[in-house]
């Protein structure tokens, strides 16, 4: 700045590069941001040295510290189809609008009978929805809804995955998605028997491989031969 | 910044001055907004995908299949208040010709106490750890290839001579403890571990042990 700033006035500073950078970053974060609705429960998983990223394509069962189970599918097409199947199985009718709305919801923890009502609620009211008791996991009476959710969700997720794969092959584009995996997210303080019940539901369906979601642990030297 | 600064001499005619004017727009509000948005997106961005631990559960055996006795088995029992116990070998309700009645020894989750699970595993699994470390060193020096390394590690881990850890929990154990134990087993490169349902005599033994302390 060749010009001597006048007394009392603020020195003129060229902010253009800073603004450029700021907007670049804003654009970046805006484009990469993925908005999610708040989960019905917040669970705080324990820490571990597990290094495996949770696959994008997953079916997740969340268990909170009271033992309530919540169910979610990452793929929205599979989610919609699973809801249709569930509706047929339990004789609950969903309107097309409800099904579409459902695909945008995070994990759900209500009995299927209450689900139409739950879907129609406003987002703020969903948190206070009373019958949010978790998905029934009755292993004795034939009302193991979680089992059906997992079963339908699993089949639909695989079907969607296969369809996308074929489509990508036909159009010769690169196919990046992975096979759907089952994930269990559980709070540290949850009693293990609740988890065991959920795992039993999985093993009954002949599903034996899970990703247990944990947070990353800091410190310590680890020999990790798998990497 | 906020000014439209005139670079020309101040006191000349209006027309001349207008020509020399360099227009400067006040960018402050824009920058404010940009940084506000930036802060918002940075704070709401979920950077890291959640990490996870892969675990495979055993498929239930067909009812007619007989299970081999696990020779080098160590059973870890989890209970309330973060307490863990273990016993080695087969469970025995009473003394018999093969061995003594099973008694439980306590462990804890600390790193350096006398009964630390970490230290116990370190000691039990020393030969395996040395082997894996050895392989790891070789691998780092590029003496063996990636695929060979992975295969050898797998082979070592599946070694019949190494211990098999059975993890059992009673009704009061928390999920955190289960993960901690599995984690500790992973840290100590234990190749074979499995979650198993607890048996009634084991619960009794556990209750007896907790009650007596």
C-alpha cells in the first residue's frame, strides 16, 4: 500500500484472498455435508482399537442402555421395500407418501402398528412419541418384529445392491458400493443380555458376521497384523 | 474498507475526481457471512465415519455333532461392576481323575495392577506375539510380501498349540466390558476367541466367588 493511511482511519487490507478461501471452504463443506435427521436415541458406544470403517451400505441395529432396539437401513430404496414387506407381513397398510417419508427417517424404534402414526408426526414430536419402546424382540411369541425387519431388510439391501451392480455394469461405469453388512451399535452401559438377544435374532437368521460399532481409542501401541 | 476511497487529490473539481475513483466495496459483511457459514459447516460436518470391530459368531452346531474337548482353552467370565474372572481348561464341578475342581481367579481391566487382564494375556500369548512381531518386522523391511505376510499371520493365529479364549457373560455384565475384553484379546494378537453362552454351574461358581469377596 503506497498510500499512507489517513490518521484515524482503519488501514485498508486486501481481503480478497481470504474471502476466496473462505468461500472455497464453505462450498466444500456444503457439498460434502450430508444432512441427517436426529436419531431417536443417542447411544455412546465403547471405545476399541477396531480400525475397520463402517461400510456405507449397512443395516444397523441400535441398542440403547435400556435395552430398546432400533432398526435402520442406510439404503433408502431397500428401506422402502422392506417397509412394504413388513406391512404385508403384519397387515399394516402404509400409503405411498408414508413409505417415501419413511425412507428419509433415521432408525426407528416403534412397533409396526404404531409406525403409520409415527411417520405422520412432525419431526419435533417424534422424540416425544410415547410408544417408542423399541422394536419388539419377542423370541417366544411370534412377534419378533426385529427378526422380520432384519430378514426383509437384508434381502432388500442385497437385492438393491445387486440391481445397482448390474446397472453399473450395463452402463460400463465404475461400481463402488460394497455388499451390505450388519452393524450393531450399542451403548457402553447396556447390559450384555440385551445385546445377546439381538445377536440371537441374527444367528437365528443364519447371519453370523457383524460390525460392532465402537469409537476410536487413543494411545497405546498396537500390533495390527491384519493391516 | 467501507469507504469509496478517492485516490486523487482531495480538493479538485467533481468531474475529475469521479474518474480517478477506485471503487472499493466493503467486504466485511460478506466475509462475516462466509465465515459464519464456514463455521457452521465445519462444526456440523461428520468427518470420520464410525469405526467398527468385525466379529463373527459361531453358527450353532447340529444337535448330533459331538464337540471336541478344548484342550488349551481359557474361559473368561464377565460379571457386574466390571469384574472379570477366568479359569483354564475344562470346567469341572468337582475333583475327578482328570483334574481338580474349577476355581476362578480374578482379573481386572487396569494396565498395571497385579491381576491385570492385559498382563495376563501378554504372558499367556507371548510365543504368538513374538512370532507375529517377528513377521511384522520382516514385513516392514520388505523381506516378505503383503500376501505372504497376511497368510503367515493367519496360519500362526490358527495354530493348534495356541490358546482358545471363551468369553462368557452373566446377566449383569455390560456391553462395554465385553468389548474391552475382545479389544484386549485383539491387542494381544489372540487368534482364537469366541463368545459362548454361560452355563448354569459357571453362574453358580461366579455368584459364589462374588459373594465371598
